């Protein structure tokens, strides 16, 4: 399309005086709507909303406005919600009115025509003030607004224009832009057409047209822009980000209305030399739009035509922007103005802090890697072998995905650099350049990814060679920057119109950059200045990458030596480069340049593309730690607003481009090969079962082919996402999380004081581990607190999932070492001499003959222990002299541990060999426990002739109870045959009870626990835990307040504290009274008071036992010794009948147990009477107490 034909589609003046005959418009561009009709409708709605808001002003109130000079301070009395800063200037002078473009009200930027709300201070801003940065952003935003006005007005109404939006203000680009859908897919603007556009806008800028601001509700905004599909989608998103969540700010100039949060300059007549420089086709999401680019100057700034032409040429190049509505992180990753913002002193302080954290982490990595053979997997291998499979698997998984996404990010950055420089309108493009677009970008990215794939498939040797070549490219690229910084360089003595703020090395320049000069980031639309934390976050992100060498641990010849040396050398190398570049930058670039040019290095280089290729190469092969440091140097020190400044003052721009390509390609390659090695290590350890099993098998000559392919495919998927900046912060946080975990691992090893932790690398301590751990954790939240919290939660969920899966590993867990260390320390602090009854708890030793027959009793005592010590004791009758080859107890011990795991009881196991069961019990009582944690209660099963029942193979259909299958346990624990002889005689059993009491231990005898059915208890609601605090062998000598009675009630209360028992049962205290006892009511009240004082929730049941008590041989003798010869069998049988009648709803019954008689002749009778008393009862516990276990005092 030639110039004359193109003019058919463009209006020749703002007054729409187009008179040229235009032929038939293609039908695909026709529409029933017209641009003029839409504008009229919008203006009508705008006026109606403005009138509605003004109607709320019912009276005129006065406010005090303190105007800060120049020319001088003064105070004005103005009208609230009516007067504007512009009205205030009218009271000062005509000159101030014409010069003021923006206001600052109470420190906040304010539109000149926006009403003042309250008493305030007012400062007027113009373009000739000392620091015009904020006003420049407002000026650029206002020009973008007017560019949209031009696009909407500049075409005939037959072409319905839909404005999309303009990106955040970006002074670095040298141009302002607006994107729109003009319904002409094949149109290419000629130079003549661009001149016509410029003429239209220059005529417009000579008129007196103010910028009107109006804040409206979402519904009003949607109604105004209902004819624009882009705006209707953007309005809810913008409103959601507002403070009120439902407001949108509109601006209006003449009949043009658009969305912007503002502020804007006061009037269009403050804009001069408005030039439409170029139009470009761009793809934003699914839409193909036209990007209109232009430049302008404030009317207060004068410039010759040659300088304007230079700026216009620069502004015509296609600019890449990221919209704030789609990526909030883009503003942060482009804040490369560390020196310009923080100043030399704070930069050095930040470097010290950053490298303190970094070096501390490197010391932890070096210590772990030098403590043994390090295999493939890098950080995953170190953490999993230290903290266990759960922690290592979770961190390794997150670290793998961090490498995948990071690889995608670097490839995307490489492609962006490629397009910016070599695509149509690019910096270095001659002629047409490379084609561009969404799918072209994916094609370029895919080619780079395939190149990385080929290198990784060849193997680590090829990767190392590639990395070495790239490393030298980066060194040359960076050196070319440094050697051309001095002022004596001939390049500096040449005149460059658009880079005049580069001075070469000068003391005045250095002095101006010593102290902080925080201001807004020109790449962001946010006018708030950055601060120490945000600048430090950017700096710290540039010095990470220390795991690149560790990831290649499986491919290193001596990783235990190479990782510490290589990583520390890399850190030293990057530190030197950073400091040198920062000092030279501060001494050669003015603060204004540092606030307005992020790619200044490209212009002071001998050959600009070399810098770009150097960065490209460095980030391709960042597995060499020195290399990753080199790749981050330019990333962190591309300081402030003009991205092409260094390219402009350089002899040739190619050196910078070469450096960029090298850096991004190197980092992508490093992440790809690192991710494949981590995935291979995860697969080898079988943490995720069948999911990664093919990866473990797909290895050829030590190269994990399958892992490389899977990593490549995942990278390719990330490239299809498009907006990877959304996950860039998450990637940084995930890397820091892995560093944090490494510091935790090293700290845990150091604190555990394990003798085998003696790394050959000695230059670390627990202090450095804490610094590294705290620093990396803090930096996670500095970068993004929400992402940091989410990543930590994701890590915890993975830990839980892997723990539930219980992957089999024999790596040794640091948790065991730490637990041992802490338990030993606290056991030494636990002093038995300081025991007090207030803090008494049961510490049980359960004597178990055969665990297969005692499963219900083992589970019951586990409920009874109340967080106390619980020991399962077993005596194997034999002699140590009979053992020749191997201790049989050691083999059996593993089965006991397996039994405990399956029964889920919290108990220890003590096995002993003795000549007799009685002797073994003595030894168990004395040696069980440790320190002050010793058993105070010995529990025996009851000695009777009931047949033994195997609870480990009982079918679940026969009884709802614990059913456990334990492999070859039947061979380990054989059930005694019915006709087989017992290892223990009745007299020996009673003697064991007496011995336990003699050793000052409480004693419990448990019977009928094969009847205990916890499933039935959980389904019932009216069962009881019965307490019989009466000594049936000496009822006439019994006292409710003696030690045994209180101990019986204490055990019942403890059992009822367990959730299963508390919800389904109640404690019932059974009192045996006779009609002859005139004070029975008094006794009942006493027991109620006792239960209240002991805080035991229980009911009291009174049982009249006159008939039974009449059978007892009552005696007035004060002798309290037990004489069983006087007790008749008939009395005991009557007691048993009484108990049976009262125990219909009893789940468990606790009884008073008197001490065995001292006379050996009566001990068999003692056992026989106990058997008669407890026959046909539910699960029964006979209790004898030795020491006080309750107290009524605080």
C-alpha cells in the first residue's frame, strides 16, 4: 500500500475535515457502531456521573492550603471538594499556572484538576526541577493517554477502533506506546501517514484541554466501556487491586475517555513535539494488535531538530513491555539500579550481608559434601542422606521443579534478547530482521531447548567443554566493559547525544553516588520509592546459583574435593567482579543515568553484542559455580532506566548482545542438566515408587537419558505457558528453600555431635549454619512472603505424604542422632530426688510370657500408662554359659519391635536371660528404664490354668479385636500346648508378687483380658469402669484412705482420661455397706468428698452385703497381719457372686489387692482365694499400692 492509498484511511485534521473520496471498505471491517457515536455516549455517561457526584456537595466548606514555594511559602483559603491545585495557582501568578504540570498534596502526587479534600500542604512540580523523575513518568503516561486518543480519532468511523491499553510507564524505552485493534490486519504505516498522525497531535497540543479525573464504581465503568471487549475485561481486575475493591479511575480529555490510575499532567498544551514514530504488529495473548509508538517533549524543554530526530529514531524501535495487570514481578526483576538507588556505601554493606549469607551456606555445602562420598543428585542427595527420605524427597522434588522453571525462564530471556536485537525493528536488525510473534518466540525457544537437550544427551563431558567455552566468552565480554570505563578511553571522548550522562571515571561522579538516593523504579508504574529491602532482594537474587556445581556431583571425579573448592572460588570470583563493577559504575555514571539506564554496560563496551553473548553463554553453563556467578554479574548490575545506553556509546553493539546470549543460554543448560540429575537421584531411591521407575532404568554409560528427556519435555511445557514471569519469584524462593534445608542439615549434624561427622572441610561451625539458615529463610520472605509461605506449606505436605508412604531406606536419619543427643541431655537433668506426688505418673513394667497370648493386655496397659514409661519385659529361662554361637535374645528382639510397631503401642522392650523367671524379674525391675525413668508399677498376668489363645492369627470374623499378621512370628513366639508344663510354679509366682512389693513397687495382677473387646466398648454407651476400694480379705481392717484404695481410684481415673474410654464409659465406685452400719450415709458423703478433693469424676454405687459379710470371721483383734486360714471358701465364693451380680455393665473392674502373706505355706492359698474371687468376671485388675500417688494440695 503506497502513501496516497494509505491516506485514504487517515483523517487529515483533528476537526475531521477529511474530504478525500474513499472507496468501498472491505466487508470484514464494517460495523454498525461508529467511533464518534461511542465517544458521545461515553461523554454523556461521564457527565451524568460527574453531576451526580457533585450533587452530594450540599454546602461550601473552607480548607487551609499551605503552599510550599517557590517563589515563597504562603497559605490559601480554598473550597473543600471544589478547589483544585490549578485554582490555587491562579491565586499565585500566571507564570506559575503555566509552568505547573503536577502537584504534590501532603506528599502524594495529585492531579492539577482534582479537587482538594481537606486541609493540606501543596507543592507544585514543573519539568525544570532538580529531580524530575516522577514528573517524567506522569508526562509519559499522559502522552500514552493522548496516543490512544489519536488512534481512536485518527481513522474514519467505518473502522471501529477498540483500544486495548498501554503498559506501565517506562522511561528507559525512549518512547510511549498504545496498543489497539484497528480492524486492518494488512495495514503498514508509511512515513507520510506517521507525519499526518504527528500533525494531528501537534495541533491538538496547542489547545487548552485539561485532564479531568473521575473515580467511579465498577458498574459505571463497565457501562461506559460496554462497547470495548478489552476494557470490560480489564475493569474488574483493576478494581480488585484498588483499596476499596470496587473503584476505577477514569480520565477525560475533550471527548476521549480512558482508564488509568494516574496521575496525569494538567493540560495537553504542556506537551510539545508530539511525534508518532512507528507502528508495529504485536501479539498480546490471543489478540493481534497494532502498537503505536511515539515521543514528545515538555513545552518547557527546548531541543534542536537533530537531537529530536535521534530520539525519534530510537523511539521507533519495537519496545517489549509486560503489562502490570498480568505480571507484578516484571517490575521487580528489572530493578537493576542497585548502585543508583542505594549508593556505594549501602551497596558495599549489602554485598557484605549477601555474601555473609551466601558464604555461610557454601560452608554448609562444603562440610556435608566432604564428609563422605557424594553421589548424583546434589542438594537432594545431601539432604536425603542427612535429614532422611521424607525431608530430602520433598526438597528434592521442589528443587527439581525449580530447575525446570528456571531453565524455561532463562530460555525465554534468551529469546527476548534475540527478538529485541534481531527482530523487525530490533536494535541490531538491518532491514526486515527475524520474524516475530507468539509462535515464532516459542519456535526460537524450542530450538534453544533442543540444543540444550543435545548437549545433555552427549553427556557431562560435552557439558563441561561447552561451559568452558562460554565461560571465556563471558570473561572477555565483561573485561571489555571494564577496560572501556576509564575516561581516557577514546570512546568516552566522543559525543553521543543520548548518553551524555556517562562521564568516565571522575571523583565528582563517584562522590554523587556514595550515599543512598532511593527513588521510584522507572520500569514500574508505582511512584513509591524503592527501599533497602527491595534493592537488597534484587542484589541477593543475583548472587545465588551456588548449587550448580553440587548438582553435577555424580559426574565429578572427586566431588568431596571439587565442590568446596569450586564453589568457594566461584563465590570469590563473583564478589570481586561485583565490587569492581559497582565501584567503576559509581565513578563513571551519573546518578541520573543510574536511575534511567539498565543496560549501560552495553554502550561502553568495545563490541556491544559480545556482552549479550557473554551473558547468554554464562547462563547456558552455570554448573560451573564461577560461571553462574559470571552470568549473574550483568543481570544484577544493569542499573537503571535506558536499556540501550551502553549500546549507543559503544564502538559496535555486537559485543553486548553476544554476552547476553551466552549468559542466558548457559544458565538454561545448567538448569536442564541439574534437573535431570536430581530426577535421576529421586528415581534411584525409589521414593515415588513406580512413577519414576523407568527413569532409574533409562541410563546409558552413566548418563540418565530418560531423566534428560523428561526434564526437556517439562521445560518445553513451561515454554508454552507464555508468561513465565508469574512463577519467577516462586523459582527463586524454591532455590532459597533448598539452601535453607542444606544449612539445617549441616546444623543438625553439628548439633548431634555424631563421632562419624568429621568432614575434611573444617572451616565451618554451628554459628555459620545459623547465619546461613536465618539469612536464606529471611530472603525467602523478602522476595515474596506469600510465595515463601506457600512453598514451605508445599514442602510440609510432601514430607507428610512421603512419611505416610514410608519409603524403605537405610541411609541413617539425623533425627535419631538429634533425639539421642537431646534425650541424653534431659535424662541427666531428670533427678529422682526431686520427684513429687503432684507430678506422679504411672511407669509400667509389664511381665509378658508370650506376646501372642497377651495382645489385649499389652494394648490395655498402653492406655493405662498416661504418657509414662512403658516397658515390656520378657524372661528367657536359660544360662549364659549355654550360649555358644549367638545370643538368642538379639534375634528375638527384632520381632518384639515389629510387634510394637504393628500394635501401635508406645513401649520399650527389655529381654533377659536368667536361670529362673523370678531371678529374671528381679533383674528387669532393677535395670529397666534409665536414670530417673524407672518403673514404679509392675504388672503381671494372672496365674491360672486357662488355655492360651493366639491373638495374632485370630480371624477378624471371630472377634472384633486386634488382628496382626507378622510373617514368621509363629516361629519366634510359640504358643504353649495345653498339656505342656509351665516354666513357673504357683509358689514362685506369688513370691514374685511379694518380691515386687518388697522392692517398693506397686503391683497389678490382670485377669480375663482375653475378654477385652475395645471395638464393642467403642460402640457402647453405658459401660462402667468399676472400682471396688475394699479389701475383701480383711474387710474389718480396711480404710478408704489407705494407699492402695487411693491407687485403685487413681488408675481408674487415668484409664478414663483416654479418649476411647472417656467417651464410652464412666467410673463407678462401689461401696460395700451393711445394714448394721448406722453411719453408712456418713461414709457415702466421705467418699463423695474424697472424690471431689481428688478431682475424680465418678458415680457412687452402694451395695448391701450383709449376707456375704456375715460369712467373714470378724475379729476385734488389733493385729492387721493377714491370716488366710480364717477365711472360708464359702465367703470368697459369696464375694465372687456379689461382684458378678454388680458387674453386668462393667468393661473393666479394679479391686483392692492385699499383700501376699509372709508365710510360705499360705501363698498357695492366697493364689487360690484370688482365683475364686475373680472367676467369671469381666477383665479384672487387682491393685496393690506402695507409695502415695494423689494429693489434694496445689
